[in-house]
C-alpha cells in the first residue's frame, strides 16, 4: 500500500510583504515546539498568537516564552485550541497522530490553514488525514528540511537508473526519546525509492534481520533503525552494486532545520487554495 499523500498543484500567488501571518504552535512545550516558538518570534512576517499543549501538561498557564527559555511573550500555554483559532491564520502541528487528527478537525471547522510535521501515523490514520485535510490549505510532510526534500525529489530517479543490480538500504538514526520507528522520513524515502523501481513498499520493505535469513532478495528495500543519545536525525540511502556502492547521507545538526522549513511552509500555505500539499510544493520542487 502506497501511503504517499495525494498532493495538489500549488497556486503561484505571492504573499504581500506587509502581511503578518498569525501562527499557533501545537505541542509548544515539546522539543520541536519550543524551537518553533522561539523562531516564530524571530521571523519577520510571522506573529505567535497561540501555544497549545495536551490537557494536564505541567506547563499549562505559563508564558510559553519562558517555557521555551526566550523570555516572556505574553502568550500563555493553553490546552484549548478552539479559543485561539479566531485570532490565527495557520496552525503548525508537531504532536502525535491522535492529537494531530483532533487538531486538524478543529482547524477545518474554523476554516484555517495548517502545517503538519507529525509522524508515526498508522495506515488507517494516514487515510483519515488525507481524506479530510483537503478541505483546507494544508502542508503535510514527515520532514520539513530543504535538504531532505531535495533528496526526495531525486532518489527515485537514481534508483531507477541504477536498476535491480543495486541493492537498496535505508539507515536512519535518531535520539533515544523518539517514539516511532522507522522514522517518518525514512518511510518517505523508502516509498520514493520503491516508486522509482515500480515496486510496492508493503511487499518489498524489510524492517528487521536476525538469525538465518538466507541470501538477500534482489527485490527488497532494507530499513535499519538506530536510537541513541541526542542524535537529531541522520538518514542514509545506500545503493550497493557490483564492485561499488553509493551512499547519500543527510544529517540534521539542529531541530532548527525542521523548524525553519515549517515556518516557511506556514508563510506559503496561507496564500494557497484548499488542498493537501507537500514540502516539495512549498520549495517549488513539484
């Protein structure tokens, strides 16, 4: 089953330089959320108008700037997204699938735009997201970095050119607090590689090897997962062929890489018609 969202073609209208995009961050007390809060405050053209966390979070009611260690912002951390939506243009969501889908439902009812960087969706959850996200302008990408999205735009062609004589492996490494595996980015890379080969990832993906596995099949994409320390995010695509191998690696040195991409998407999406878009659309790659 191909879980790649059905994206639409973007509108090319330019945003006026005088427009201020009013932005809500959900998951605002998380690792990504805190960086989004900080960078939103630093980004001309964006204004932080809401910061949301789950019910019962110990930081609720505190100034989100103090939570993010950037000083007071005047925005208190809340668990009520609905109350913030009227004073916003776009919601940026880096939470968990269940929370993201609940937030998406509220954003749709309020007819606002949304940027989704949440990962770990099941096939059923992803189907649900794709079915309803087209009702509003929405960017959905498992990785918001420019570099990764350039890779997404090229590796399928590389795989097709090399052909089946080159074995394909995807190796990803993240910090020891990451909950989903393989990463959403690794799965996206594998999907693109499979598409390039005219394969179905559900049939050719191999997610673990142990014991007497026998010889590696030609029609196979291996997925290797590493969880250690505070690794922000490393992804390597390995093509192993006769007498040579090609390795393409992307390393994120800081979460700001993803945050900057999400903010770029937020500025872009508010000028688009309703539909589900990719980060490739935002960057003009698709």
